[in-house]
């Protein structure tokens, strides 16, 4: 597993955490350096639309992604 998406403490938002060096490198290539600390500390939260786009891109890059079902309300 390279990336794991889990619901955050805020309803409707999800956290994306890296569980491998490949996941970390992928995150670093998709976000500016100023965001890396939040990402590496699992503090960044994403809405369902944004998360789905990120996960689709990660899968396209060959990363193994684990996520609970992301639904729209």
C-alpha cells in the first residue's frame, strides 16, 4: 500500500496518508513544498471530488491505494 484515504474528524472531508516512499514521492510531486509538512503529518484534508481526482491519478501512476468508499451527499 502506498496511500491510504480515511475520513477526517470533519464530516465530508478525508485525509490522505502516505505509507511508502513511493506514496511520499507522489505527494511531493503533486503539492508545493510549503504543504509537505501537513501532508506528511496526515493533517491535510480533502473533499470527495478532490480526493477522487487525486486517487485516480495515483492509481494511474501505479500506486496502490486504499480508501473507504467516498460518496457524495
